[in-house]
C-alpha cells in the first residue's frame, strides 16, 4: 500500500452517536454568523453575499438566524445594509429571523424593515459597557428596558445578550452573583431569552454550571437561558456539554466560525456551528441541521473571504473530501 | 477611548476556577509532543531542538513526557535520533520519560539507551493494523505481548495505545465492545495503562463514557485507563470532561498542538496541552503545570517550525501579550 493510499480516507467521517440519557433530546442552534460573525470580519461584504449566506443557513435546517444589526453604519460599517438584507431574506415558516438593535431608534428601523424578533446587548461589567456600548452598565440596562417596552407594544420578542458573563479583558474575573442578578433583571424587564455570553471565551465547565444554577435561582427558568460561547480558549464545546447537563437547550454559534476575537488578534471567536452540531449529533441530540450542507456554506464563505475556515469540523471534512 | 485602546486587553487572561466536586481533584497530563507531535510534523528537527523541547516541558511541571520512538528511521525519519535524545534528556526525579517501541528490537534499543518506561501501539481495527502497523490486528497484539514480556523481565512498565478506538478512516464506526475487549486483553497481557486513542478525533462525550464503562466492565480499573484524544473535530475537551465524570485521571496532549492529523491534510491533530490545562485549572483540578511556561515553549517551537501555534489557548494568550 502506497503512502498516498494509506493516508487517503475512504469514508466521510461522522460521529458514532451514543446518547447520554441525562441530556436533553433536542437543542436549538441559534446561528449568529451573519451578524456577530460578519461584524467582526475586517472585510465589508456586498449585501447579496449576506443574503445568499442567510438563505443557505435556513436551507441547511437552521431554525434561528441572527440576520444583521440595525446599528449606525459609522459604528459597524460591515452591517450598514441591514434594511436590504432583511428585505431580501425570506424567513421560512416557523423559523426565526432576528436582528440586533442597539436602542429604540434601531428598533424602529428594524420594525420598519419587517423584523419580527430583535436582540439587545447589555454588559456584566462596567468597563465593557463603557468601552463597547458607550454607556454605563446601568445605562445599557435602561436602554434595553426601553427597547423591550417598545418591542412589547408591537408584540415583538426580545432576546438579551449579557456580555462578558464569564470574564472581561479589562477587569478579569466577573462575579457570578452579578451575572445572575443582571440576567434576572433583563428577564424581569421582558427579555424572553437571556443569552449568558462568554464574549472572550475564558469560561470553563464548572463556571458555566454555577452561572446557570445561580441564574435559575435568581428567577430565570432554564428554558429561558441560552449560552453564547466563544471558542477563543478552545473551551466552548466543553461548556456546551456542561450546560446540557443542567438543562440548557439553546446555543449560539457561527457557521464556519465566522468572526474573530476582537480582543485577541488572530484568535478564534464564535463557536463554529459545525463543531457544535457534531457534538450534538454525536450525543444523539436532534438539531434539524444538515452538517454537510453547513460545511459547503463554509467552503463558499472561505473562498469569498479568502481565508481559511475557522471550524475544525469543516476543515477536517473538507480534507476528507466533503464538497 | 480610541479603537486601539478599546481592543487592547490589560489583563493576562486566565480561567476563573469553579470546581465541580463530582470530578477528580488531580489529573496527570501525559505529554506526547516530542513523539506523537514531532513524528507528524513534515520538518525533521535537529536533536538539540528536541532535547531543549523535552527539557522545557519538564521545567514547566509536566510529570510524564513521551520523549521519542525507537522505530526504524526508514519508517519515521523525524525520530531517527532516538538514542541521542534519550541520552541527553535528564528525566527529573519522580517524573516519567517514556519511549515508544514498535517491537522487541525497538525495546532493546530503548533499554540500551536507558529508557525506564515504554509504550506500544495496538489497533482496534484490522485496516489500521494493516495500513500503519504492517501487520494484522491479532499480529499487533502478539507483538505487544512480546514487548510486554521482555520489558517485564527488566522491570520496565509498558503503556499500551489502542489506536482507532473511536472511529477509523477506512472502516468508519468501531464497535465499542471490541474496544473494551482489546483494552482488557492488552491490560491482561501486562500493560500498566491502556490509552484509549481517538486517533482521528471523531469521538463525542457519550461515546467516551460508554467506552470507558465497558472497558471497566471488561476488567480494567479506571486508574489504569488513559485517554489519548485528537482535536480534529474540536471534540477533545468535551471528551476530557466526559472522561473526568467517569473517573479518568490521565490524559495525553501535545504542547502547542504539535503534530497534525495524518488522515486529513491541514486538520488539527493532538489535543493541545495548554487547552487541556486551561480546562483542568478552570475546574480547580491540579496538574502541577505552569501554563504560561508552556505557552512560551509553544512560541519558541512556532518560530522554530515556522508555522502558527495550533493551541487555541497559546494563540490567544500570545495575542494577549504573554511572552
């Protein structure tokens, strides 16, 4: 057998599913590539590429996609075409098409464009609120309350991100009690889901379990808690597994690992959807997602952006011949 | 605040430890970079670089390092200098310095060079045995038995790898009962530790738990089972967490993620030691390892090999200013 024959796999790898009966049987994958991913890519893509990306993501079976952000173009030029993207992407029956809004003005733009679910960002640390949201921690929460109230009038649900829930690049550690209290405040204000967000990716499994349990103790039920994990320190899937053990069933991820870490040049950002789906399918957990279809989308985005795919699963399956 | 100020972290990130009392309090990290890592790197490094690598790894607190392999140079030219490396590396008091041996001839070379612990490889699949070990599945086991018997005469312990325990690039799925039975045979023959090896990285947590439990049921106690995980599909740390839950306390990894996946060009190979240590320290589990010292070793190896570090933790900490 030649070396080439030896190293050429003849099988399209897939996980060998073994269920863990203590875990949930179905999970919602909340795709953030078009928003959280693309806003962190240095390149500004044309609207038709973004529209095609969203179309492909829904076609792969994803039931929730964060499509864009109605943030002023001077803040995030990558997403300046929010109206056009939302106007052109057809959200399938029963699926969610979400847009991030920074304030009531952004909400008005989103509603005018036809958006039926929005997300808001608050911060678990004072420093991040000041550096990235241009307000205080309390100010960010007030702004979220205004958005939630205005959205509620229109019957539009709001998903709240609690950034820096597991560590902050300026402050270091973040008290878990504060995270739980802020999550409960955000939920109490009307956010239907609170996404505990590991914005810099430093969290580990015991930390995740403790944060979830304290948030539940503070009054947010498990089905109202999502996890938004970054893979900067390679911990995201371990943290997903920990969260599954304590009953969490909604996880954010980005196809192909789109987006980078804004706090560490060259480092990984969002958890890749393919890597998440591999884990879940390996555990026998249903997602409704077609993995190879996602990989093909990542291959296409990789060609479009001219850079390697950040998903380990997509990279390995591409090497194994999936195309 | 300028953009540069906003994105510059002022903190050397580290995990915020939260113990999970159901997990072990201490874990052995078994470093395979100098052997499994370097044998898979295309570049052949000079012996003095390998010696310096091993010296640095022990100096970082690692208590077990697989130093090299006494395999004929025509098979693995990267490790043709096994005698020189073993002769020059001083194994600290109480630490393990292991060498892989393919057969009794290799064992003799290793013993002559002063090695006091060896490892052997057997296969959970017929195809891998034929393609990579140039024998049959049964033949590989016989060869391991011969090595174990000869090593036993000299009072030298043997660690046995069971390759392709969680998937095979030619056969696909691998029956878990077969893995458990082979692990028990290898242990019964005298291998002190059996490393269930996810050589292509396709395993997921339920699969790992099932493989460990069946191996225990087949007669191998938990403290005799190690896990050798590759991160090709990003699953390694999730699998470590699963294994910790069922009482496994020895894990293989490679500093900087040295080594590549021989079955998928461009894909990740060994679990990176830094990523493993981040997880363990985040869980409050003692390892005795100094993380930043490992990162500096990976930075040095990255300059030496002229390629980026494969460890996510080392990449992120480098970006955060660790040097």
